[in-house]
């Protein structure tokens, strides 16, 4: 709708409908290709940044460090 004036002028100048359709399709194709390249680049960068942070074990779960309980002998003796 926004380009209807532009397309109307081109149509008035004698551009066939098929040529206008090809022109719009070519413009959209360029935009889609550009968006795909940018998206691919951003996705690659983010993947390389995030994947090393994801560590899974052989069972496909996150490794959890064992619980370490420290009981200082002096404090335990003072409580008893």
C-alpha cells in the first residue's frame, strides 16, 4: 500500500504488470538474502560464544560438583 503511488507512476509510464511484479520480487529477494546472511552471522557468533559454556556429561545432564561439608573441629567442640 505504501508503494502504490510509486507503482502507479511506473504503471502510468508504461511498465507492464509483470515487470513490476519481477521488480518487487527481486527487491524482496535481495532483502531476504541480506537478512539470511546477517542472521547466519549473528547465529554463528552467538553459537560460538554460548556452546562452550554448556557442559554435559555422558548421561546428557549437567555436571554437579559434589557437596563439600567442612566441620572445623574447634567450632564443633565449642558447640558440644
